[in-house]
């Protein structure tokens, strides 16, 4: 253990992230072995580019949700609205695109702005009115669901396909790009770039410093003369904005959005974040961990589906993992105090 | 006064590094009200905690009703008949009065709670005590005084033989105190033994029969109340030998510029019409007993808590301080009495804590200039002789004294000219203590000005140039160090209005 501590690389990346990465690899190997055993279907070969691409579909929009909520959890808060906010953004922007024929670029911006608006709303309510973040985000989750339905007159919205005559389908290239015979997971690359930017914000800027410190001891930061409300609000704004970006990738994968849904993604995004070592009590957060946490979730989903099992098994396993991780975090904190 | 009901003899208790009780005696008779007095930290509460089994004693004997007893928890003491009425009331606000009184021993009707029976029993109890409270009322709707009556009724319902009142009058109005005294006299009539802890001299004279005085964990003596004067009691409370040399004269010029002036500051019950001045290069001590409102005054001044009214002038200019941010902008730094909650961020590094109030100056564009930050943190580690393996060490791993230095560093990095040290040496060992004193003297020599809130008399007399004394939210005295004595300070600290 001492040796590991001295290693500069390990210190920089974080011990937890390395462990997580190993779990990710082991999980992949596990599925590679298990899938052919469980599922006798000839197509059920897990070690293939197609499965990786499929897992990445899920990972890229889920990744942006998880990155966003990492900032909020770092302050010691929680945001349960991100899934429906993502759907709401996709619905509103998609409606404008298909029914009002707004230009695509504008609709993508609108997507992000809807997310930002919800994030700002959550942030202001939590910090300036002092409402508990749990309740606030539950309420805005309902508002997001309802608003999405109202704006689209309760109809599903289908964003254009890549081959659409309007030429408005190119946004799908953001998720995967066809280069000759090869399909390239562009979404994953953009997600990694996004994660790097988030990591820089969290670890190198004033905003990140204050967000983490507020999570550790809000009162001490306030008594140092820092505008804690402002910085805390910013965490929610970042979270909302990233949910808006996630919406673009969601439609990039599925094109069709149903009104009144999206809640399940909250739990999965938060699970990815917590799995990555971000403490639910705030003050400790790891962007790298969140990214790997999301990849583990994506791999779990893909693996379980390929085994021919129901998606419900993924929920059970994820739930169990979250319990174990949160308990381990709690224990290590108690020991430290 | 009747027979002896409770005797504590030679009670000794040590905590790591502190001899909290040094062979303390206390004797309570049936039908007497026995005052227990002493300064902050004299050991009154510790003694009561030993009695009720919250702490175990190291040596000594407790005799109750002729038998030697040793309780291992408050429940046992309660069952035997010794009950504490705490200063902070332990009531569940959303339950009714009767439900609170009988909590943990509810009357049952089969599987269900019998509220009607509990209301009846509570009403009987109140009638017996001459208290006018509706048992079906929700607890949180009662005044503090009425809630306390309920606590007393609860104690009586436990068939208490000895009741300990821990500063019962601190939160009460005059009328409520009268009612409380009426009940206490009634209990005395019924031959209960009553221990009454209070700082209020005039109450002691009115309600108690005997006074036992403690000082620095030791037993000083027991007096018959009606045979002694207030001065006798104060002398017993403070009559310690001061080992460290007290400051005999102030080095601050009488006409040194006033850097901070506070006029008619009001913030709730604990800060009422407080005015004072702080001069350049001065250490202004704030003395008083627990709950005198000193910390509350500082928090209101610093903008940590809202204030109702009052003017603050920094360097002669009127300033509007609404939040700590405003205070810091005007060069005021505050070292809280509760370091871990309000001072440091324990799971962040020394460097991160050091620049917490100044981060704007350690930026390179959008990013934190880590090198510059580490350099300044290292600079203050060197200046303050903070013992830490490095500036990236988490503060949680440092000792109390060194944590305090990190908080000081935070305000020095900010270059604050007015520093409020609230209990600067609380929980700090002796060696680190004198370092902090030395540091404070250096700071004022450099022209900074310090307000020092302290509950330690020796600290006040050793460090201050001038002393402001508060009692129950009001300023009750101000003394230059030349004229200050323990007696005069304690006199002002127990002065009600």
C-alpha cells in the first residue's frame, strides 16, 4: 500500500479510479466468457465491435447526465430531475425542429438551454430559498415531465433520421460516424472530452474548488467571505446544462422521445456517479470515477441483454452495487473521524 | 432543612490531559435549595454528570438516602429518584404535553396508547403543583417557561427525591422566574432536595439556602446563603492564584486611532444594544459567563448572523455588513470558537484552507495557480511554525493547535487588519497555547487589532489591553487592564441589567 501511495501516477489518477478500471476490464472478460455459455445463440459473441458500439450508445448520453450530477452531489446536494429534464429538452427542441421547422443548429442550442434553465431553477430554489435539494428536484422532475408533454401536445417526437431529406439528420453523427465500412463511436470521444473539461473545472478552477469545499463544510466557506450561494447555484446550472447536452445524444441514439418518461435515467446517472467514488455527503468527487462508473453501467446493460436476460437484472445488480459502494464510503468516513 | 439525602464525597475525575474534578464534596439535605456555583469550566456540569451516571467517577463516594450508589446511566439515576431539568429542554415539540411527560412509559389500553388516561394523569400532576397548563396542548406552542414547568412535572412524576436545575432561569422572563420560584419553594416544602445551578447572584440570594462554590475543578467551600454577601461568593469563585503574569499596563496609546466602532448593535435576545470601540494595535478582551452573548455579538458584527440594528464603523467610515463577504472585504477576519464547524475544512489541504478567503489572488486566468498557492501556504506555515509534513497535508491530520494556526493563516493571507479571535485556545494544549499568545502579541505589534473572546479569566487578564464584560446579551462593564481584577470582572459578569 505504501508503495502504491508513493507512485506519482497512481496519486494523480486516484487509487479508487484504478480499482474501478480494473473492475471494468474484469467485467468485460466475465461477460466475454459468460455470454457464450448462457446464450447458445450463434450471434451471442460478446467480444465484437458491434457490442462495444451498442454499449457506447448508452454510455454517451448517460455519461453526460452522470458528469452533471457529479457537481451537484459534490456540494452535498442531489438532483433527481436530470432524466426528465433531458427528455423535456429533447421533446421541446424536437417539436420546434419537426413541427415549427426551426433550423437544426438552433434546436440543438435550445436543447441545451432548456437543461440550463432547469438547472438554474433548481439551483436558485435550493440555495436562495433554502429548499432541500431532494424535494426541489423531485418537484422540478414532475414539472419537466409535464412541461415536455404540454409542449408537444402529448405526442411522441421523432427527430429526423440520418437519411432525412431535410438534411437535418447529421446530428446523429455526433453519436456514431460512418467512415467507409467502419463505424466510429464519436459520442464516446466527445464524452471523454467533456469529462476532461469537467475534471478541469472541478479540480483546477475556483468554481470546482468552492463546490468541493461547500460540500465539505458550507459554513466554514461562507465564513471565509465566499459567496457560497452563487457557487452552489453554479453546480446546479452545470448539471442542468449537461442534461441538455445529454438530450442531444439521447436523440442521436434513439431519435424518438416519449413524453412523460425519463425518471429511470436519474437513478442510473446517480448510480454511475456514486459508483465512481463521489461521496453522497459531498466534498469528495471524481470525474474519472464517474466516467468509469458509467462505462461499467453500460457494460452491465449490454452484457445482460446479450445473455438474453431481462433488463430488470441490470437494475437488481446496479442496486446492489450502489448499496455496497455507499456503505464502503460511509465506513471509510466513519473510520477517519 | 431536614436530614441529608445526598452526599458526594471526594469525587475525582480526570479526562486525558484535564483534571476535571479534584476531590469535590457536595451535600444536599431534604427540604433545601442548594446552589452550585462557579465560573465557566469550574466543573459544575461534570459533577452533575458524574452524579447521574453520564460519566463514571475515578474515586470518591456517592451516598443517596443512606446507601452508597453508583449509577451507570441517567435512567438508573432517574429510577432511583435523581432527575436533572436541563437548560436545553429535551422535549418533542410536536407531541402533546401529556405525551411528553409520559414518554417511554405510556399508559396502554391493550395494544393502543391510552391518551385519555395520560391527559388525566398529567392534569392531576399539574393540579398538585399548581401549574396551569392544558395537557392536550402541543408542546411547541408553549412558552419556554411553560415547557420548563412540564419538565419539572415530568421529574415529579418520576417520583424524584432530588431535582437538579441546570441554569433554569437563563431563558425565562421575570414573571416566569417568579412562577418557577413558587414551584421550587413548594418542592422544598415537600422535603425534596434541590440543586440549583445558576450564575445569577440575586437569584441565589432569593431562592437558595446554602451555596457550594467550585473553582477549576476543585471544591472551594459551602456557605449558608443568608449569612454571606454577593462579594463573598464572587471571591470564592475567582480567588485563584494566577500563575502567568497578567498584563499590568497597556502599551496602546490612549489616542490610538479607532479602527472599529460598534454602536447599539442588536441581534436577537443575546445581543442587546452592544457598543464598543477597538483601537489600532489593541487586544480587546471580551469576558463573560457562558451564554453572555459574546460569540453572538461577534457573529452579528461579522455578518454571519443577521442583526436587527446597529452601526459599524471601520476606520471611521460607516460600513454595511450584511454577510461575511462584506466583513472580509472591510478587512475583518473571524476565528470561530468552533474550529471544526466554522473554521477549517478538515478534509481539504493546508494550502486549500490557507487561500480560502483569498482565492481570487491565486488565479492564473481561469485556473488556480497551484504553485503560487502552495508558496503562500508554505510561507505562513514557516511564519506561524505550523507543524505539518507539507502544505498538501489534509488539515484533519493536524493537531488542534496547528489547525488553529491554519485558520489564522487564512486571515493573514487575506491581510485582515481586524481579527476576531473567539476562544482562540479552546482545546489546545499548553505549549501551543503560549505560541498562540505570542503570535497575537506579534500581530498587534505589527499594527493589527484583535478582539479576543475568552471564557478563561487568566487568558483575559494576561492578553487584554482593555476588557469588555457582557452578561445576558448586554454589555455590563468595560475595564482598562490597569484597573481590571478577577473580582471586578466577575462582578460585572453576573450583573443583570
